[in-house]
C-alpha cells in the first residue's frame, strides 16, 4: 500500500464524482481541491450542533419526565448512529452507481497506470468516504449537544469514532457492490438473445430492491431500537457491533465496549480486504459486448403501427423503450416504482394499523409518487437523446412527430406506474369498484398533466451533455417541473380525496362521487390544453437549430 | 434542364454568401458553393476552418445568420423536412444510439426515411456484407470500435439512396478495405447521378475521388476548382495537392515548427 498514491487517486476520483454532474467554472473551481469537503463537513457539524443547541436553549429548564425522555432519545441516537450510517450511505451510493452511464463505468485508466488493485480499491473506498462524510458530520453534530446535556460525552466520542469507522466499512461495501454489478454485467457477456437483456434488468432491479429493503433505515432502526441498553442477539450482525459497543459503555462495561469497538475495526478491515479481493476477481477492464438477439434481421411493421402510429413515431417509441431496459443510467426509472410498491406492501404488513382509511384518501400519496415518476421520465426524455440527438435533427422529422412520440413514451411509463400503484393500493385498502374507477380516471388526468408539463420543460431546458452522470435536464428546471406537477396533481385529486371525508355533508349540497371526479377531470383538461401548447412550441423551438 | 417549377435540376446544391457566427467567432464567413448533379466536391481545410459548420448549415441542422442554401431548388430553411428527405449525412464523429444493436439502428433509420421492408432488408444486408459487419450486427453499438461505428453511420447515410450525400470526414477510422469500398462506391454513385459533398484532411483521397475541390480556411473559401485549376491558381504546376493546399492556406512554412519540435 502506498498512502501518498492512495490519497492522490482518491482526490482524482472525488473530483471526477463531484464534477461529473456539474458544469460551469464556479463549480469546477470550488471543487478543485477535495479538501474543501472537510471544510463542508466542519460547517455541517457546526450548523447541526448549534441548531440543536439553540433548540435546547429555547426549551430551557425541563421537567424530570422531559429530561428522562431526552436522555432516552440521546441514548438511542448514540447507539443507532454508527449502525444506521452504512445503510443510509449505501442506498445513496447504489443509486449513484447506477446513475453512472456504462459508457463511463469501465476502469480503463487503472489498467495501464502502474497502480496496484489494493491501492486503487483503497483510494476508491476513501473517495466514497469523502463523498458521504457530510452524513457523519451531520449525525455527530446533532448528537453532540444532546450528549453534553445528557452527560453522555464519552458515549458520544465512541459513537462518533465508530461512525467514522462505519463510513470506511460502507466505502468498502460499495466497492463490493461495484464488483457485484460487474459480475452481473459480465455474466451476460457472450450470451445472446432478448432474455439476456431481460435478465440484466431483472437482476439489477432485484439488487436495488434488496438494498433498499435490506438497508432501509426505518426497518433497521426498529431492529436497533430493540437493544439500546440491552444486548440481544444483534451481536450476530457485525454491522450492529458498533451500537453494542456504545450500549456497553453506557451500561458501565468499558471492557466489553472496547472489545466490540475492536471487533468493529477488525470487521471494517475484513470488508476492505474482501473488497480488494472481489474487485480484483471481477475487474471489468473493458465494456462488455452484448448481443441482443441471435436471429437474422427481418423487418416487421410491429404492434405500434397497428395502433395507428406512423412508422417514424413507432420507431422513436421503440428506441426509447429499449433505452429503458438497456441503459444502466435509466434502470433506476424502472426500479424506483417497483421499490415504492414493495415498500408500501412491506410497510402494510409490518406496521399495524397502516391500512386504515378508505378510497381516494389512502391512495392519494400514490398519485403523487406516480405523478413524480411521470414528471421525471417526461422531463428527461429529450436529454436522454444525448449527442445522438444529431440524428433527430438530420432525419426528416417534424417537431410534432417528435413530440408525439416522446409524449406516448412518457404517458405509457406514467400509466403503467400509476396503474400498478393504484391496483396495489386498492387491494390493500379493499377499495370499492366505484372508488377504483374514480381513482383511475383521476390518475389518467394526472399522468397527462405531468407528461405535458414534463415535455414542455424537456424541450426547453434539455441537458444533452454526455457526462459520467448524465442529468438529461437542467436541475433547476427539473425541480420547478416537479413542484408544479405535484401542485397540479394535488389540485386535480383534491375533490376525490376530499370525498370520503366529506361525503355525508357534500351529498346534501349535490357533490356526488361523479361530480368530484368530474371536477378533477375538468381541471386536468384545462391544464393539459395549456401545457400541450407550451410543449408544442418548445419542440418547434428545440428542433429549429442544433443546440449541442 | 429546367424542372417543372423553373428549378435547374442539374444543380444539386447552391450555397449563396452564407455566414454563421458563434459569439465573436465567424465559423463560416460568406461562403458560396455550387454542386452539380453527379459531381463530387471535396471540401478541404485545416482543423477549425469551418468545414463541419458549413456541412451542418447545408443539412439545415443549424441556421445561417445570412445567405441562402438550396438543395435541388428547395430552400433548406423553409422546407427543412422535405430537404432532409433528399440528403444523407455522415457526421465527423458517428453519433449513434449506443444501446441499440447495429441492425436495430439501421432499421430505426430506415423507418425515418419510410423505406419499405423489402428495400431496407436488401440494402442493410448488402452493406453489412460489403463492410464486413456480418456477425456483429446484433451486438450493441456501445461495444463497437470507432471503425465499426463509422461503418454503421455510412450505411445509415447511404441506404436510403439520397440524391445529395454530405460526408464529413467519412473515412475516418475505416480499415483500408472498407475505405476502398466506400471510395469506389462514391465514384459509382456519382456516375449514377448522385451528388456528393465530401470533407477530408487526407488530400490523397480528395485528389483521387473528387471532381472539384474547395479549400476552406478561417471560415472562407480561398480557392475552388479542379486540382489542375488549383495548381494553376497557386502557381505550382506539377506539384502535389498537399503543396497547393499549404500554399493557398498560407501554412507552407513548416520548417521552423519541425525544427522546434525535434529539439
């Protein structure tokens, strides 16, 4: 191991990650030195600590019960912190890793530079620690004033130190995950056929699902919460050793605390060692070649044209749909709705009483989730073309045809997502047929609104730059589109959502289920007409002149 | 050779005093060109001379600040979709949808030009065979080498039989056999009446396949004509096109540069 070299490589990797989603000289200058991250961490710590200190100051002198409650919360926070850091960071890291275009994911450079795999993996782990250190800074900042108030400063010191160790363990875990993704990708190398693509999608979605459920902080916090102060069978899980160490210290058993702290450090070293070995074994020096089919080329009219679409529209739609299943950076778009549905189902069966409510009220958040996903797909649909948008400019395509194709892709995605969520939620709350149909109609209106607004933004503010982490749309425009989409979805769904609560009063003034749906649909139609015109003029402007 | 609407059918491309600036940079500065039916016009110039911008202007993907461009009598700015139907374009760097396989991309392009099933199958198969892409056609483009991507881009530009071909450094990255096939194909297409605008850095290629040559430098066309005409213009009879090019662009005094580099 060469520490100087490791630091140098880590600096380059951090710069690459920080700059990959940014443009403009300000961002470049600001992130010129990765050491700036330590400054950011110090600021995060100071803000978090002073905010909590300020809140405690405002509360002033507490009653005995309140003090006891605060001590319990502090103890839980200190024991949970080192155990909850890995899952929080790991979830973020998985999504980050998957958002990296496979074009940029190969590790060519390290193959011809004189760098050992141990040095490279250690540097890569260090770069992950740099990137997510603000989470630790936030945690230890929040808990510091609490620990001072509860006279648990030694426990805070151990918890903070073990949180930093946990950060390194997570960095190494991310390396293992990278190797696993390489393994999945290379497993299909040399194999052919559509099943290869399907397997790749399914396995990737399953990896995301497993990570999101297995490392879900809500689920894990309930596990960790069961042994704050009392050591249970949690000692079987190495990620909980740090929490156990803090618990023993608070319980007045410093030797056991030291033993579990030492075990935590040993476990981290083991994970790092495993990461080096696994990465070395599943190194991916070149992008893999995937053969999508073995059959001979034979042109077909296809299903879409039988629905009345033109050959050009159908071709663009087919291309975009293939992109969803084949582009690594787009796979989260498929995975996220699946994860949401899974989380809802898991929550429904694990948290008692969460299936209360009926009709539109309970499915209301699913409209928002479906709407947000539709907005994301629609706003990124133009930027997904990347530099290959030159094709669209060079081919004899009118802006209207281009817009219609993009519109249909986003609508299809939105409808499938929202329908899946609606069906699951309706089953879970045993919704009536009338309630389901009413929700479905309102869902269609919400999807249409989100698609038109998203396309209006996509055509006006696309980001066609091909970076390691492509953005597809200018970030400010994306945020505005999401806020606007959510607001309009809320307004459209409002009468139907209100209905279950106020039906007994509203029936008296003539507001029936049908009227509630009608109001939502009428509002949706008005929004769609306005947003469609906006999107149409955006498409005409976009295709007027090449912007790459 | 007047067409039904008073259009001279023998003129494939007319560029009239076209200019285009990006900020303070004059990428194209008042150029005029004329390409006849069945002719190959070579556009030569050093890097950054404005060749690619000129080609994108002709294709209609960027708009001129001033001047007019007509393809077979159609105004490129006003009849963009109709003009593009007549044109095939190979960009400087192949910009393909890398998540599609080679044959899927070609099928996509065939849809864009409304090619019938029989014709597209025949042409795609012909090109894949000729350019030795058989066996790779079902692989994702992301796994292709630069040369293979270029072969797909060339096939995509040629397979719908465009009346005007715009080739921007089209032979870049091709292996010698494929480059020879493409060169011979271009000559054959020109004989059949197809018009070709061809940019290249490789002067031997220009000399071998172009009927006329235009030399571009700093956004302007400095000289235009057949190779013998250019030799006469440069006052270098019997010299190579390279010497003519260097003299016309004023970049012939290279001795000092070479000496500096070899120190």
